[in-house]
C-alpha cells in the first residue's frame, strides 16, 4: 500500500524588517512579533519532524529486513534484488 507523502507544514511568515533608520521602539516591537511567529511555528515544526523521523525509522527497519531475507539465499533472496 502506497503511503501519502508527508507535506511540509504551513508556517507563518516573519513580518517585514524595519528600515535601517528605525527607532529602538520599532526594533523592539519587530523582535517581539518575530518571537510570536516562532512560538506559533514551533509545534507545527516539531510535529513535522516527528513524522519525518518515524518514516525514516520505518524505512531503515524495512531495509534491514530486506538484507536478512537476501542473506537467506534461494527463492527468498531473489525476490528483493533489484
């Protein structure tokens, strides 16, 4: 059974950077808004990374099983050679 590919999460974008001559207050507000965006994106990224690591572990397990089957030789070993 083919599995659906894991899609990347839709993340919030950072606000536009303030101009070089902006006041300290504007820069402080910009940093605060960036931290809020990071806070919103963190759970989405962690869920995505968990799913990706799960798929990688599954793939690694499958490859290990294929190697064990191939080491048996005979009829069973020929099935997975490509």
